[in-house]
C-alpha cells in the first residue's frame, strides 16, 4: 500500500520540478523572442481590428491560459492527495479490504 501511495505522490509531483514547488510564473521582464504561429487568418484579421499590439494580446491570453492550467493541475493534485489521505484513514480504521481474502 505504501508503494501505491508513493507512486501517486510521484505522479502528483511530476507536474512540478520538485515536490511542492510551483513552477515560475512569467514576468513582464522576461526576454521576448519572435515565434511562428499558425493561426486562422480571419481570426487574426479580426484581432488586428481590435488591437494595435497583436503580440501583447496573444501574450496576455497565453498567460491567462497558463494560470488556469496551473490552477487545474494544482486542484487535481489536491484531489489526489485528499483521496490518498481518505484511503489511508479508512485503511487505518478498517484494515485492508484484501485482508479477509488473503491466504498469507
């Protein structure tokens, strides 16, 4: 059982460089570089009508997407940790379900 818990915790931590360490957020001082994107031409034209700085608009949207994705990953991580804690509490109180079927 302990190996299973360790496995689940390693999966949770795989989202992060180190256990419990949240990935660095992008700062406004970060170096910028040109990139190529393949986007729907009509969408690009519509966006250009709405903004003078398409790069800043895309960067802002990407930043928001990354923040939401990190929040979702953190929520999933907390859900897994909660499930593991509940299972361990149940196992401590009631014993393993497999014990009554084990011949060992």
